C-alpha cells in the first residue's frame, strides 16, 4: 500500500519522501553498483543531488512547460534529473539509449526540447552527428564526466550544473519548493515517444494525473509496502519500468535498486535479494532455458527427480487453488521443494515474492513452471497511452493465459470487432502535435488499444492479438499469429519465431534457432559442421525442426498449422531495425528484408 494516502503529482510525492518520510539520513531509497560493491543512497542524498541540479536547470533558464530530454541508461542521475525536471514544472522527454542518431534528431526536433541530458561518449557521438540539424536544443549535459569534450561549447558536466545550481539557490532560496508546489495534476509530466512497428514515432503526452492515478490504482490491488525492494533492469525511459518500478516503489517507501545491465541480472538478483522485480517474458524464458539445459546435462536419476518435483509442484498449486489439499500431496511438495524448487528460487535471491510481467504476452507454460517452483508471475496489460496499466492479475487471483481484471480505476469494454477499449484517468492527453492521430485513437473518451481480445465470465481479459496483425488467408480464414508464435517459443531449440501467412494459401515461418542448444545437440549427435550457416543446412537439423513443429502444433486447426519454415543464421535485433526498443518484432521490416526467402518457401 502507498505510504501517502493521497498525492496528485510526482513533485508532491518527492517532497513528502524527502521532507517527511526520509528525514532520517540513514534511510535508504536507492542502491547502485558503480564499481565492485552496491552503494546505498539515502533520501537526503537524493534531495541534495536533485535540488542542486534543479537549481542548475533554472540557472540555464529552463522554465515551466519546457521540454528536457534524457538519453541515458538506468542510473541514479536518471532519477535526480527526472525529479529535478518535474519539480520545476518542466517536462521529461525520455529516449532509449539504443536509438539511432536520426531518430534522436527527429525526437528532439519534434518535441522542441530545450536541453538534452546524455550519459556517455556513445550518446555524445550521436549528438555531435546531428548537432547542426537541431532547432531548439540550447544546452547538453553529460553524466559520465570523463567523456566531457570542452570543444563543444554548449556541453556541460553534471557536477558543473550542480555548482551553478548551488550559486543560484543562494540568490533564489526556496525557489524549488515554491515551483514544485505550483505543479498541477493536469500539467504535462512527460512525452514518451513510441516507435511502434510502423510509421514515425509518436509522442505520447502523459499528465501527472495520468501517471499518479495508475500508481495509486496498482497500489490498491498489489500487496507492496516499505519492506519491499525492487530490482530495476528494464529501461526507465519505458513507462512500464518508470511507473510500475520507480514511481510505485518510491510511493511505498520501498528501496529501488539498479541492476548493472541486462547481462548481470542473474548476479544482481543474488546480491540484492529483491522481493519484487518488474520484467518482460524474455527474462523468464532465459531462466527457464538455463534450468532445463542444466537438468538435461545431469544423470537420468537426477532428471527424474527434477521432473517429479515440477509435476508435484503443479499438482500442489492446482490443489491449493481448488481448496482440495490432501496431507500426502503436502508432504510430497515439502520434499520436492527441498530437493529442487528451493534451490532454483535461491538463484533469484531467495526473497522474491512475485514478478510483475508486462511488455509482451507471457506464455502459459512459463507461468505454470515458475508457479510450480514457488515463484508467482503477475502478468499485466497496458500501453504507453494508458500510463501504462489497464489490467492486471492479482497475487491471490491470477489466471495464466489472461492479463487479469481491469484496474479499479479503469473501465474496459470490447468493441463489436473485438478491439479492447479503455477509459479512465490514466488515458493520455494525446499525441504531441498529432491531433488527427489522437482523434483516431481516443473516441468519446475511449482509448482504442488496437488489441483484439475478449472478457471471460469471471471478468478476466484475454488478448488474442493486435488488430493490425490479424492474418486473413487466401481461403478467407482469420488467424491471430501471436498465440501460435508463443506455442513454438516453448521449444528449447527456438529463440525467435515469426509467422508468415497474410493473404497466403498456408502458413510458413521464419525461425531463429537457439544456437547454443542446437550446437550442443549437434555435438552430442556427432554431426560435423564448421559454421552456424553450415549447421543449418544439415538434413538432420531440418528434420529436428520439422519434428519440433509437429510436436508443438498438434492441437492447432489445420489452417493454423505451419507447413514450411526457413532457419535464419542471425537473430532479429534492435540494432538491425527488426525490433522496437521494447523488443517487439517489426513484422513489415522482417517480411521486406526476407522477401526472397519467403517467396522461395511459397514457390518451392
């Protein structure tokens, strides 16, 4: 539950935390790992860093309503910058560090940002490449001070701005407190650019009311308190991590800890021992794959014990939810937990109460596996335009395969064509400088999500696919590709899977194998190869994937089954432009890039 019964703006939350709740200088709000050990940051240290920087921004003539962009990896300075920008009534425009220089140029110009805060020399290099094309940027601030370049006259170090702030605060004492109190719930808080899978980026305008209503609503259904510790690895520039991790964690008085990177999450889980982690399904897939690979390398006896333990865990949870527990099963579960499940949980730090999953559909099999070992994954649903949460499962009321019930503050209905519509205080103001797109997305107060789904009898929302992703075969059959793709992702040999079939006679697929699993399989089978490309051409490998497809699509209707496939020797990546920053597949880009290969499947 929130430590504040009512707060209407982010600056109001900040002021409460730093002036009242966090008065004790030993009280910790964040942890980060700048070198070898995690370091604590107190509320009072956050207050000092934030307000010096805020005064520094004021000395640079930043005023209420100005847009200031941040392009940085997760770090404490991201928080200081955000709280400083919002505290003086300005607007935070967060950008993904992975964006190309061209996209950064478009976003900065479109948002009319007056300043840019960037992290390091890699981001600075992008800025230098587009510097002459930027129309409104007056200053740039670099966080990694060793990357400072004195030849760029508008470039400042973070500490330099704080020194300017220190002098400014002496001349204008109390200015930050005065300005932060003037921030209204209806003021613009942030503009978040969504790349989507097609078209130019759109700037989603979210007010303080939009975000705060979502924070409070989530806290009303999730049992979170000031004893919780969050581990943050998803980018703060994404509204999911910013709202569900950062703002929500702060609003409970919990501790917000930074993972060093996505590569170090496994290690950081053990170091921090978090109680709550916001994540995307990709992390669960990696953990599951690692566990299964480890098990398969064990002697048959140990494999048998593992499979028995997981099966027992599933039976135990089913009986528990049905209220039909029996003493024998309870004892079996205790043994299974001691032999297998507890050891896996310890790899997450041993204190984890639940994961919160968003960003993409959670495969049902993954949810059931983690439930069996004693880790609950709470899947939610939303979009940037809804700040972001529309619906969410509850720790005491969850159903795999659904995204749960709508939040108490959000109204949901299903349109005649199956599209999910949402209404509430969390729905965006609109798209920045795009009134036509706004009018197309919000009609009579209802946000048109673009997702297709239905509501179950008990009020849970089940999403079947994106409206624009629905295939229509040349035989007139409508097919939702995402659920089918998720089926095949359960294979340990498949890393990425893209279904092809719109306006085609049958379905085909582009498959990115899990190269490590495939190499291990080939080595164990004494299959000789020199390169990955060479391996993928082997008939034994083609036969393996043919068997995998047959196994996983048994329950599908005949028109939903994949008849042909092509194996790719490189993965779809963000850098190649085949995925969005939130790691969603760009279907049109992929279909265009592999056009010849696709045509070959249909013409052979």
